[in-house]
């Protein structure tokens, strides 16, 4: 689902993203030793980057890596390349299997491309339809508009950003830690570590500032099974940094891809003014392929907190 070359609105690079398990699994079961996995690149083209060997691409990590390390690998971005997220998705797949056995599921979908924002609450959507279209939006009508916008953006030799919404269902109350290791803080850290992410909000997020406390508070009640629930979920399933048993939902903002097929002003390593023009195969919008990355990172965080809670309560 993350692999490149999967549709007309993604990069044309062709990678199968086949995972080779090196250790930690035998007869379909984890052995308890570290699970080592390798994904081999098959369609890399280092020559596509030769023209920027000594130039800093606008809004890329070229300059900052040079400033920090004194050298950089210009052939695709090196460590800053989003190609590394393939490994995150592989690791997240293991975490998702563990969580699903505990009744916890991690979902994600595209909820915004450019100014096109889906206003329908996630609770009213059929998330099983996320994979029914190439943009991974569960609203078919909105998906068509998003696809058209991405198509038009590519034709204009430009790129566009978007938002991926994450939803975690089935998490019990009590996951998370106070102060520095709050559940939403770790989710935010995980999401902001993804390439091109520039924003994270949970629950009502920034829109919550428009509400009064009497509107924003999530009133408690006891359901028929005797569970403490909330009548609303502005908190996004997390209060005081700890899960409250409701759905955990959040939004992750991705900037427009920095490589555009237009002339841009920049400088080279000598500080001289130069012109940089994008070449090669790049996504016009990353959010369709970012959906499984958001799912993977949320699964890794939730698996960590689930296991941590078991050690805290001695339920090993």
C-alpha cells in the first residue's frame, strides 16, 4: 500500500517492496528473538540527482544535513529520503497483528488535499471503503474531487499537500503515562517523525479553541455494560495523556512535496546563486501513500504502551 508506482497520482518509480524476513520468525511464529527484515531497492536512479550534487534544493534537507554533518549524500536524499518509511510499515505490520489480537485496530485515510477538506465526521464514514479508490478517501464523491485536483497539480508541474486522519479503535482505558510520556505526545512525536509532516492535532485540535468549556467538555455516563463512557469525544480518546477507552482520532498534515518540475532560486555549497529544477520521478501529493505509514506508526506507539501497561500492572 505504501509502495511507489501504484497509480497515476503517485511517483512512477516501480518498487515491489517485497519484505525478506532475516530472523526472528520460524514456522510462521515469532521466536522471541529480534525480527529482522530487509526490503531491497530495485528501481533507484542515482543519476536523476547528479544535477544537484552541489546545490541546495528549496525546502529539502540538503542544507541542514550539510550544516550538521559537513557532508551529505545528494543521490536521493540519503537518510532524509521517504524511502526509509518502507521499513516503518514493515515493522508496523507486526505491531498491528499484535494489537488486533487484543482487539485494537489502527485505521487511517485521506481527509484533505489542498483546500478540499472532507467535513464528514469519521464516525459517519465506512472506513472499509478507504481502499476503494487511489487517493484512499472513504468518501467517493470527495475522492473524485481530490484525484482531479492532484491530476491538475501534476499537469501544472507542481505539488500539493494534504491531511491524513488516523483512528485507533478498541484501545482500553489506562494506556499512556503522565508528564513527559503522554499517549498523545508520543503519537505526535511518531507522526512528526514521518517525512513531510508539518502538523499534528488530536481530538478537536485547533478547532477546539472556538468552543466554550461547556461545549468542549466530554460528559461521562455509564453504558449498559457498566463501562464508563463519554457522550462526546472532543478529547480524541485521551485525557491527561492517558487513553479513556473512546476512539483515539487525530490529523496529520503533510506539506507539498518539495521537488517540483519548475525553476526555483537557490544557492550552491559555495554560496553562489543558482537555479534548481526538479528531475526524476516524484509524487505530486504524498498523502495517498502516507496512509499506511500513519497506520504503522500509530500501531508501533500503541503496542509499546499496551506492553508497558502490562508491566505496570504485572499482567505479563
